């Protein structure tokens, strides 16, 4: 069984700043444990996580420098410096260095590194042009990826992060509850997707990050994009939607509906029930100390025993937070032990080429006593458009 999550109040500014200071300190520790002299972070979700702010600087270099030994610093283009006014880093007293167009940003960055720094790790969002530029400027350095180091921190959500996921999960539930307003025969997938995208914003998202409306045989393609295809009576329709909240945390929820009318596939109801049971088995398997791959196995075994194993062509889940896809991943071969606060999707599916697909997806957080569902939209088969 599972417990429903409940939002908690947002932390005070002082508490939030303390949290960012703690994240920076723990990143330095992780860097040292990994044998890395300094972690360098570009604009993106990682910078948002550690700095509480992320301003994209296009082709110009912005970089947060976190040494294993020493204090963090940040380099920003001069024209971007006003955008950091009042940011958590500024309030924490992290030193800012600026560089102006025409200067060499890589030499400016090297000036912020410890003198003995030779092992440099860059986050996944660092453009190759900057990563290679930094390596060339620091002669004799070794360049590594910092994704695993950073993932060790980001995949364990604090209470305020879980609350943010619960809030945006409830928002996406409200959108799923309104699907019957738009999904009906004679409309195109693209028309339905446009209405859903508008509703995502209405219900509390800052934007629609993705809207999959896959009717009939299109549902057999897990990442089908909404097309001009006209939705037919009896069509199964996979609807996978999500986007960020004002706090930056993402929703991601999939439900599969059936459009009213004759003409549906005779095996759809049976396949839907298999997927529903598989998804529930995956959710029920979530607990501290379980392995990530055991969640995949719990869902996959239900589908395999029903004779549809070859049609479950994806992993069972992915981590979620400030990005839609992040660590940890629920996939065969991932022996990582689940810990309290880890957040991820459970989304098994069956994809029958040329016929239809079924996927059901919820976001789940590992709680002290079992799974905490961030989504509570109905999972019984719903027929719409009648």
C-alpha cells in the first residue's frame, strides 16, 4: 500500500540560504571522495540546485567553481551580473568575478581555481566548447564529468523538494481529470495537445514541457509527438504530459484513455489491465533498501508473465526533480539501493506496433514507511468523448 503525500510550508529565506550553503559544502565533500580537485557548473538545473538561481548566458561562459578544498566562487559575464543581485549566492557572500566581451573567460576562470587543481569535473550542462576551453587553459589538467558526483546529492530530495513535487503532481492530476473536455472523435491529436498545454499553465505550471497525445497505432511509439491524425471512435489514446512549477520542479504523468465508440482493438481492455497491475506492482515495491532494478523487475515480471514481455521496450522509470529525467533510473542492472527522499517515475507500458499502446505513470517518492505518491489521478480505465 502507499501513503499520500502532503505539502509542507516553503522554507524561510534564511533556511533556504542555509540549505544552499549545505549543498555547496556537501558537493565539496563528494568531489574530494571522487578524487576531483574542483567541480565546475554551467547554467542549468545543477546551477539552480546549488545556487538557487540560473541565468543562461548563451555563448558566454558562466561557471560556478566548487573546489574540494577551499571556498566556492562564481564567474559571470559583466552584462549578466545584475541578474544575480539578491541571489542566494550573493546573500551567502560567495565571491563574484566578472569578465567582459573581448577578454578571455577561460583565463579568468583559471584564476579562480586552486593552484594545484589538475582534475577538473564539469556538469552535464556544460557546453563542450567551454569544457574544452577550460581544459586547454589549465595545461596538464584532466577533464571528467561531474554528473555522478552531483547526482549523489540531487537524487535525495529534502522535505521542501518533496512538497514541491507534491504540489505540481496535484496540478497535473487536475489536468488529467479534465481530459474529457478535449478528447473526442473528430479532433486531431494536435488540437487536443494544444488545449492540454493551455490547461497545464492554467493549473499551475509555468509552461508545458511536453504533451504526448498518441491515438490508435501512434500509441505504440512511446515518445510520439502530437500529429494531425484525427482521433477515431474507439481509439485508445496515451496522454503523457508534464512541465515545471514556479519552484522549478517537474510533473510527469501518463494515463491511457479510450475514446467512446465502436472500432476499438478487442485486446485493449485486457492489455490495459495488465499494465495497470504492472504499474501497481512497481509502486508497491518501492521501499528503502530495495534496489532500483527491483522496481523494474516488479513491473516487468507482471507483463512477462502475461506474455507481453517483448512489448515492454523501455525502462520502468527515471528520477525527477529540477529536470524531467535525472538520477536514479529504474532499470535492469542498476543495483543502487533506494533511500528515503529519492523521487522517480513508475511507468511500465505495452507497445503493440501497428495496433496501440498503453502506459500508466506516476511519480513516487521513497518514504520512511513505503512509497509516497505524487500523483493520485484515477487509474481505472476511463472512456471519454461519449
